C-alpha cells in the first residue's frame, strides 16, 4: 500500500462539478493499493498516517499529529501510484484489481474513523478533480 500525504489548509474533490468531499485543516491522502496488500497493511497505513507528526507546534517544529490540531482526512483512491514507468506510457498492471482495492480502501478509511477522525473521500474509479491548498508545502510518501 502506498500513500502520498499532503498537509493542507483545505482540500476538496469534485465529481461532475459536484463536491463529493471537502475538509479544512488536515491531510489530503492519495491512496494506492497493490495486489499483495492485506487488511493488516490497511490498518498499518491508517496508524502511520493518523499518527504522523507533521504539524508545527508553538516552537515551529513539526511535532503535532492530526488529533492535536483537530484535523480531518480527504482520501482519494490513486491506482496510478503503482504505475510501471519503465516506458514513456505508464502501465498499471502493478495496481490491485478493484475487487481487492475497494475493500482495502474502505477499510483504511474506516480505521481512520475508528480513531476518531472525520474522513471525507472521493469515489473509487471516478474521474475526479482534486483541489488543495498545501500547507508548507509538506508532502510525505509512505509505503507499508
């Protein structure tokens, strides 16, 4: 499982010009699922992201996590994180098929909700427009 986590002041995802999910301060999470991923991987990724200390404290040091700042998550499925870029035209055979990816995407979000966070999301497989106001910018690449 791979994720690109961006600290944001706000973010939203639109489908057909309709807002599907929106947050203020928090994380925009682009989440990719690989064919070998499991529920344990989804749980571990949720733990990592929800505990990630990338918000500044009173000393301007990255020391605070999502809970400390009352943040939310906007999660967008992103199979292109598993792109094979060995040629100029990316291939996506390394991404999990929807029958595996959708349940793990949903599990990841449920784990974040169980930790007490508000979770907004896109729609798996939809053509989405993602808007964000990056904070910092701070962007972290994670893999479990």
